[in-house]
């Protein structure tokens, strides 16, 4: 095909119209010059035939129209190239023919243009025989949408780009180019250059559904880890900073100093240290490790993996403090995907809050529908109330009726009645006299709520109370509370059933205690049992699991002075260089002065007596044997 024809194929509509007029003119010229040509044996063809070599129907229609308008026979011979003399003789006839056929030509041009456009659009995908029906693939409920993982993007959508231009980190982050793209965070120009820090990730096993990975520490990284643990034992923040100075991307040191900065109200530096930790971890991901698919697992019981869980948890809370609820929701999905079977940080106790805050009501309902069968989400207070609120918000928007929302809220009030008074108190709302005088939401709710259930209800109210402050929500709540009280007075069988079921919430699993330790919600720590409150908690590894796995052990010399209890650790913090369990080989009066020997012996005797006292120290037991037997009975029922 010639260049002229290609230009006509891709030209604009007005050019094609001009081309049609020229074709009509040249056709009339060919009529007059056909008698003077020397090659009568050639077949006549329309100029538009070049545009429609692949479409015979268009060619036949055009030839028919032109023959009809010009009153010529079907077998007219094609003339020779146009001569100059013929153009002069037929000048007047050209204008008449062009005016006469103007309407028909425009219709033909529109038809040709439409068919050419359709032909060009369908050219790459002409064969649809095997793809006639496209089946939409099922989307996993926890699939992460990575475009929502960047809080700067959400801030730009909310406030605009101009607002972020005042943020120095935002400007510096845009100037840094990395060889490997990151989803969780982006480096800034003031960060140290990331080299081989000793972190790596390997694939442990592959099943039909999941892939299991784990982090690994090199010998150099293990040495830095031992120095960090020594600094933690000394309770000296300067030593942690020194470890970080020598190892710029030691993750546990970054997490530890971030806690120090946060307690010192330096939120910006605390947030930056967490982002640096995530950047170091993400840059050392395995090539097959994908955060978004939900098929890659990282077990919390492996000690090397816990830093990623803790860094993600703290990062999502920093992100939420900046007003990025949707980003916090996507980070919660990642955190739950990593170890959804164990859920070591109890993401299921707060993912509903971020879903409601971000307006992702359909996601919350889908998660509840798909996970109710194997996780019993309806038996958690936060899901019982949050799912009802999600239905209420959708009903308010006109997507559903209020019957489902009312039913779910009434069920939640029957299952967990103690939430109501906690919620009203947190929102500074005075309850109605009918409610305050009724025992179901006051004394009975308090008496039938074991310690484990009280902890769950307080965790829910402390985090979600801000979502229940609107007047519309309180009107909806008040209406359903009155309906529940009528059911209680009518002795509905559901009331008695759940009065008995609430006794199962005696001793929560360890992951709930771990979440209560790190969530920093007001009034939650006081609800923990004494044995958990007295247990030593480190920021880099709070309440480690009982079945933890370590790929390497800390040398014994690094554990000097750690007795494993609070009083012993307090004494060690006063005298970190003294180890009462270490016996000197040359101990005697010859090595020490008489006064010093006596003082040393007295101190040794004191330490021996204190060790015996600490070894025999036990927690006070509950005198109520019936309550203790009931707790042991229900301890194994709550999975």
C-alpha cells in the first residue's frame, strides 16, 4: 500500500471528505478522457477501492452509487493518467458533478470512515472464538491494593499537593531514586545509604496454597543483635544509639529508639525511624515474597520475623495519626495476611475500626461473611457491634434497609450487654432512667462478664467509641436498646443462652494480652492479670510466644546478671557489672583487706538470702475455690 493511501487511512474526517470530492472530480475527468486513451482494455476502478481492499461490500456499494449518479455502464474501461488538456475541457463539468453528488458522497464517506475505524480497532483481536465469555476471577478479601499503601497519596487526595509541599520529608522523598521499588515506605535524602546490612529472606516451604518465608541474620548481624541485647539489659539508651551508629539499619535498634523518641514526644523522629526499619526489611524481601497476594506467610513464632510485625503495627498507627485511614486499613490487611492462623498481634480486634473509619463497609461485611465459619467473628464484641454499624451506614446511604442493622445490633446487645454502659460513659452520655434502673445492662452485665470478656469489651470501647458519637447513631442505638429490654422482660430464650455462654470468656489467649500491652489504650493495662503485668516486657519482643523458634542462641556471657524476675532485674540495673552467681577462684582474706572481705561476704550472704526469697515468692491465689475451678474448666474452651 502506498504512502498516499496510508495517509488517507489515518487522516482526519475533513481530509477524507476532500478526498471524496477529488475522487468525484477525477471520475468525471476519466469519463471525458476515456475516448482519447490508448489502453481501453484496463478495468475501471473507483479511487476509494484502495481504502477498502479488505471489504468487498463497501467496494460494491460505492461502485454502484457512482455508476448510478454518473449514468455509466458497468464495464467501463479504466482510462490512462489524466492529461492536462482534458482537465481544461471538463472544468465546468467538474463543478456540476461535485454539487450534484455532494450529499451522496458525504454519506459514503461516513460509512467508509466508520468501517475503517472498526477494522483498525478490531485488527489485533479478531479471533475471539476462545474468549467469548470472560469469567471474573474471585478476589481474595484481604488482597492489598498497593496504590493505597502510600500515605502521601492519600494526603494529596484529601488536602491537595500544595499542603504537602511544606513537608520536608515529602520533598526529600521525591528526590530519591532507588533501584528497587518499595511499597511500604520510600527513603529520603537524609537517610544513610543502605548497603548489605546482614538481613536476608529465604523460602522455607511451599504448599498448594501458601509459601512460608523467614528472615535470616548473618554473623555480623547476629553480633549487632547481641550488642543490642546487652544495651537493653543495661537500660542505657545511649548504648542502643551506639549500636545503631555502627549498624545504620539494625531493625531492633531502630524500633527501640523509636519508642524512646515517641515517649519524648518527638513523633516525627519516631515515625522516621520506623520507616527506616520497614525500608531495610522490604529491601531484603525474597524475590517471590509478595505482600499483596495473601499467599505469602511469615510465622511470628520465629524470632527473626517478629520485627516486621511490630514495625508494621507501629507504622499503621503513625499513619492513622496523620489522618490516613485507608492506608492504615491496607497495612492491617498485610499484617493479618502474614500469619492469619495465629494472628499474633490480634489484627481482628482493630481491623473493623479502620474499615469503618475509611468507609469500607462492604469490605467489613465481606470479611465477616467469609471468616465467620472458621474464626467465629460474631463472638468478638468488636465485630458484633461493628458489623451492625456497617449495615446501618449502608442503610443510611440508601443501599439497604434498616431491618438487618437493627437485628444485628440487638444481637450484639444481648451477647455483650456490658458494652453499652462503657460506651455511654466514654462518650459522656447520661443513660435513660429505664436503662440505668434495669439490671440487664448494669449489675447483671457486670456479674456475668468474666475477666477475659471485660478485657475484650474495654479494648473495643477504648478504640471505637469515637465512631458512635453522632446523633443519628445514638438515636438508632436508643431504639434498639429499648427493644432488647422488652425482650429481657419477656424472657426471650436468647437471653438465657448467652448468659451462660459469656462464662466461657475466662482466660484469653496470649496474643490478646500481647495486643493489650502494645496498643497503649487508656485503662487496658489495669485489666491484665497480675502474672502478665509482672512479666518483663521488651519493646522489641513483647510477650514472646511459648513455642518460639530461634535459629541461633545468645551466648551465656551476654546473659550475666539477668535473674528472670522483676526484683532481680532491678538489682542488676543498679549494679550491672556485679554477678552474684559468679564465684571467684581466688577469694579469701589474702586477696582482700579484712574490712573489704567482711563487706563482700555480707553482701554475698544478702544476695543469697534475696535469691531464696525471690525463688519462694509466689503470687497470691484466689481464695474462691469455686471461681478457680470454673476458670480452669473454661480455660481450654476459648480457642
